[in-house]
C-alpha cells in the first residue's frame, strides 16, 4: 500500500513542503529512505523503527521504502521523523488516510516514542498557512512558538502513541491556544546608565542611537567605559512589537536557538573578534542565518572592532546599507533580514593610550596601520563616531548617580513613537531606515542650517552618504527634543558626532 504524509523542509525563512511517500511491498524486511537525505535523516530509520515498536504499534515485517519528494532539494535535520512514522502507520492500515489529510507533521522521535523539540517550528506554521493545511502537529515544547499564527490549528503532542490515539479517535487532543499576542519584554538591564560615572556626551550619543536605530562607534583608551556603556544600551530599547517578536523568533528558530518558546526580548549578539565571515553573515551548504541576522531588531555588538580581520568586517557593508543579506551557494541561495543596530568599540592605537606621551610607546606608523584596519567605506556607514575620554577624576570620586536607564528609555520610547506615527503606512520604521523620498519629506533644513550644511560638507569632507546619515541623526535629535522641524542646533549636534574620531 502507498501512503503520503507531509513535513516542512526548513531551508530558508519561507520553507518548502516535503511529501513523504511510503510504499510497503512483499520481500525481505528492510527500511530504505531516498530523496537526498543527509545523515540525520538517514538515521531516522532506526529512530522510527524503535519508536513504533516501543509505542506498542506494528511495524510491518516487509520492505518499506520512504521517498522524500521533491528529491532534488536537500533534507537535513531530525524534523522528518514524525512524518515518516505517520506515513508508515497509514500505509500499514493502522491509521485512516482521511484522518491525516490536511496535516503537517514536525518532530524528532526518541526511541521510546516520545517527541523531542526541533528547530523551525514557527516556520512550519507559516508554511502550513501558505499551503492551506488545517493542522500542524508538533512536540509540546514547540507548541508556544508554533501557535503564534492564529489562522493555523496547532496540535501539541508528547508521543507517537498520543498522536495515534488522537488520529484514530480514542483520545482527541485540543488545539493549542495562542496566549502570546502581547508586546515583548524589555531586555534585562545588566548595567544601569545611572551607575556609569561621567561620560555625559557618550551617554547622550547612545540615547540618540537607541532612539533612531543608528549605528555607533565608541573610540577611547582602555578603562574609559566603552564596553560598559555599550552593554547598557540594550536596556534603552523598547520591547519588540508582536510582529518583531515573530520575525526574531523565526530567525532564532531556524538557527535552532529557541526550541522551547518565543523570543520576547530584543536580541543582543556579541561575537568574539575571532569569528569568521561565515559566522557573521551566515552560510553553510544549507544556508543558515549568522550573527547579523540573529541580531535582527536588536543589537550587534563588536567589541575591539580593529581586532576583527578586515575581510570579516567588510562583509558588513552591504547588510548595513540594505538591512538584508543574501547567502548564495552552488545548490541554492537564501535571503535573511539583518536590520540590526551596530554598536562597536575600539582603542585609538595598539596599546590603547594614543596621545598620552607617558603611557603610549606606539610609533606614528603603528597608529596609522592600526586605524587602517577599519576601511573608509565601513566607517562611512556608522552614524555616530564618539571619542570617549578617560573618566574625569572628579566624576569618578563623587559616587553620585546620573540619569537611570529607565528615565532615558522613556525618552527613547517617546521618540520612537513619534517616528512610528510619522511613517505609518510605509515600510520605514525608524529614522535610520529612511530612503531618499522620506528624507526629502521629513528632513528639510531652513536657510541658516542649509548654509551650515554646505560649509560642513566642504570642511569635513562629508560624502553624500555621510551627509545623509547626519540628516537622519539630526531628525532623531529633533524627535528627542519634540520638535517637528530640524533646527540649527539639532543639525550642529549631529555634525559634532560625525566629526569625532
């Protein structure tokens, strides 16, 4: 007898549908899996065989052939186990084919028949909606993220036997409810801005960056608080919306980072400077998202930026501009979103104390070579370049607290709300993402400010990109100031952050 069951192939954020065909014929007992399966899928034979037997169900003593179609796309991972087992049970007459119609099956089987969580469950729900499946069967641990989409009925199962009882009508299971359609959570504040001594200008720059989604580079000697302030920035960002939670969860689910729930906070990704370009942008024979996509809607923190190999940093240029990354391989390509905030730090020279004649022994050549590790095109894509001086000794010994993270976060949230109202009905969300059309509408300068802009372009040598990014920063400063128009003071402050090194 021939039977069919369906499972998702999680090759990208869209996914593809896999038809699992099972054919049972007379002959020597055997179990064959075909259809461009990797090692994990091929080993499913042993998991499925043991799971069926240990669940008290019958594995026919005949020749079983399972075909995963279409056969020209790679199948990887353990998520096909459940669909394969269901196809066998239908082909052997233990389950009525009509009971599996409209069902999409995803899950890894243990040898005792229980189900283990797998990656990509929320993508399976999305695929089911697009292909008009009525039910998605997933492990209990994946039910919460799968139920994010309201128009798909999710059945959470603990074991193969429980699924069998449900399909034959002995013990029907209820549909998992979506109880997560609420805003996300603010990331835990590991460092409070109020506990950082001095550095008012750098704190102000971080507030602007958080309000408009701008990229920022903090440059200064060791011990000046660059890393500490960068880590405090995540607490300034508002909680993700439901749509953003869904986007973040899809990416993390595809990467296998959240097999037991929904990502409710904005991501903070901080790869070490030994990370490869593939780790940063993603890759593999079956493309998977890298750090920049895992930081989507959150922060990508690169500490000691010049210590990263220059070829690795150069791969950031296109994602910083476009907000997406396309990974092309010989077999296939995949496009992942990468709308992250870049927050980076660096020392001014190899020893870190450039300008301090008593502590710095670096030659001018060494300083120049160190600074050349960051290319001009990359620096041009960073909106705020902030020099962080050593903490003033008076600030260091006062032991007084400044504005707390909660206080600053309220201003950031208010500025982002003004942007949301301004860009309603468009694909633009924050000032940093404005295209030229939005720029002309919302970043008009008066005559006095235009004169300053012309002077700054000539004096500072601003590129067209640098000027546009300064306009966007000025728009964010105006939003923080609750101003409808960009004033001379707003644009002057934006230029000030652009001219620092």
